[in-house]
C-alpha cells in the first residue's frame, strides 16, 4: 500500500492547497528510490507542465569580470584565499559579441550579468548599457552582483535592469565571509527600487538537511521571486569544500520536485531552474535552463563556454529532449519548441 501521508500531500497539491513546511520535510525524508518518491517526482513534473502549458524558459549568464573575491566562499573558484585566477575583465566588444550569440535566436528570456561580491558600479552600468544595445526579442536584464545599496539599484534600474538575482545561500556566514543580514538587506533594497527578485536554493551539498532545504524553498515564496530553482554545490578542484563531493543529479532532481510542489501556491508562478542543467531535473519539475559564458564560479576555465557552460542551442535541445513544447520569451509571448525551430535557430 502507498504511504497515506504522501497520498494526502499530493492530493493537496492537485487541489491547489498550499503545502506546509512539514509536508515538504516529510517528502524530503522519503527514500529516493521508493515508489512514493517516484510518484512525487512524476507529480511535480505533471503539475508544472499543466500550470505552464508545457513551457520552459532559457536564460543566459555572462560573467564579465573576476578577481580574488572578498566573500571568499569555500565553494567558489574565485574565493580570495584559494583562487588560482588572475584578475580578468572581459572586453566590451567581447561582451557585445557574447550577448549577440545568446540572443540571435530571439528567444532568450533573460540575461544575467555577473561579477564579484565587490564591484565597480560604473563598470557594471556600462555592461548594462552594452546589454541594452545588443539584446534582441525582449530579453530581460538581470544583475548577479554582491551586496548592493538601494541607490545603486535605482541607478541599475534606470540603466535598464529588470531584476536582481540575490540569495542568502545555504551556509551563508559559515562557508562565506558575508553576513546573512546584509544579504537580506540587499534583497529588500532591490525590491524597494522596484526590481524583480530571482533566487535559487543553493549551493546544495551532501550535508544539508530536509529542514534547511525547506527553509530556503519557502524563502523564495515569501520573497515572491519570479525565478527560483535548485543548484548543487559543484566540487570545484582547489576549493575547500571540494573534499565533500557533490550530490547526484538524481538527488538534485528530487529536491527540485519537492520545491516545485511547494511553489505551486505562488500567485505569480516562477520558472524553476536546474543547476547544473540535466534532463533528470527537467522531468522532475524544473522548467528553466541557463546558458553560460565568461567567468563562472563553478569552473576552473577563464571562459566557461569552453568547459562547463552550455550555449543556447544546447539549452533548446535539452528542453526539447525533456518534452517541453513551448519557450517563454522575455516579451511575454511563447514560441513552439520543435525540431524545425531548433534547426532554424541553429542556422541563424
Ligand atoms: S560565489 Fe560569488 S561572492 Fe562568493 S567568492 Fe565566488 S564570486 Fe565571490
């Protein structure tokens, strides 16, 4: 017989009744290979596809500069106490070319521009200007920078930013030199400046408990993020936390399934990312993928496009192979995702 409590929780999800933290903790404590866990995964996949008309979104991220970072995160290749990177700043023309390559298909939903915890605001505003000049098809622009004041976010908004990726990470203040209080303050600053918030439950390591994960899942709901998701902590060679290894894609997909069920209660449904992208996550409740170029905290290459980072063609292919039939675009429209469309975009 099936576990009655799991059946009740799934009936709630199908009836559009909000799951509680306790419900989600219960699901996260199931044996991942049990019949019930497999049904949870299938239910998350089913519900998200029904709610979105089987649509997914492609984002892109450009890491525009890197140097030994003061935040010194123990999972990141740029942490100042262990990095082997020399300072890098991507040239303006190269940034423009990378944005063009991401956007040329006309279906990139959003573009993140990423730099380190401390950054030069004037340089970043210039990057936003380059992005504004080069995006195609209504792509939204998002910052992925360190703790930031309200005034700086007002300037970013005036320059063309639509939203801000910012997270109080798992282990913030313990695995990083940053204060959770400052991280939350930055999120408040972004909202006060009229910007959307985007987040993720990250970086998930082998040691994180169901309770810790559920707290972060519900934080995205409380903050009304327009994009959330789950990201595993990659065991980047040379970083202090690499010795603990990393969770499997199967495990990441299951956590994401519970997250997807939990956020069905969100009024404005966010897209749900899988990092790093893998098909298991996209049949477990995920529907957002991110292409990456430039520097990347999870990579040891100076340009992640040559190593871990996917290009937009590869993102379309993964979503198609995972059964999605439509792509959300930044201008609010959708486009059909099929073999013909993938080929046409590839040839652009
Ligand atoms: S994850 Fe971000 S804030 Fe932390 S060290 Fe890396 S670049 Fe700095």
